[in-house]
């Protein structure tokens, strides 16, 4: 960690839910700026203005904080995708909505996106090759995209690939754009909205049967 966490004045003992949110907010900012493994619970506590033992009254480990933020990010993305209008009769244009919602989420909430998709796993999980690394929110958010691709595929509107491959390829394409825009803001990108619109059109066009 090359910088120091901003230290807040020591605060009086706060209310449980409010103090817990303060810890999560500070941790999200620090994780997004420096990475999970470069940040300590002492630094998180200092940023909140509490002692390290006080932080442990809310979270027993840094990994527990990371897991909470990781899961929250996926839940927020899933909630945004689930609010999209649904239709039993799908068209190629319908595919643009979840693609755009995904990009907008990542660019509007870059710290949440980093911890969900761009940072190393926050905890050591057993059986990494057999246990899916997908919290419920992740399954829900990917599920919205997957269901839409399945619907288009069942109507004969997609290219001749299975829906799983198509949906995962779309996700990879979306992640590539969002992660690059977040991680490399100084690159001489073309006008941002033009790049986003063009990238989404290319992704959707690659999936749809001509």
C-alpha cells in the first residue's frame, strides 16, 4: 500500500448498524484504492475513527468485511438487472438493456465493481475446482443475462452456439470494457459514450443471427 489511509478523528461509541455501515464504506474505499491485501483492519479502523478492537466487535476479520462487500456488489447489480422490463417475446434490441445496465453499474460504482470482479478472492475457499465461486447475487445477475440469451436462442435468433457459451462470452466482453475503463482512465480512449455504444453494438451483433 503506497499511500496512507485518511485518519478520522476518534468517534464516540456509535450505534451498531450505523457504525457497521461506516466500516463497510471505509473498507470499500480503501480496498478499491489499494487492493484488499494491502489494507489492514487497523487502517480501516483509523479511517472510520475507531479503535481496532472496536472494529472487531463488528467484523472478526478483514476477509469477513471483504466477503460482505463482495456479496453486496453482486446483489446491487442483480437488483438493477431485475428491474429491467421483461417480455415473453424477445427481440435483438432487448439484449441491449442488460448489457448497458451492467456497464453503467460498473462505471457508476467502480469500487463496488472492483471488489466484485477485479480484485483477488477475499477469502480462501475450500475445494476451488469443485465449489462454484458464485455467491447468490452473482448467480442472479448472470442469470438475467443467461435467461435472455436462452430466450433469444429458443426463438432461433442467435448464432449457432449454445446459450451458456454465448452468455459467458457476453459477460467476458462486458467485463473487459468496464475493467479497462476503470483501471486505465488515462488511456487515450475515444469519446466514452461512443466507445460504450459501439462495443455493446458489436457484442450484441456477434450473438445475433444475421
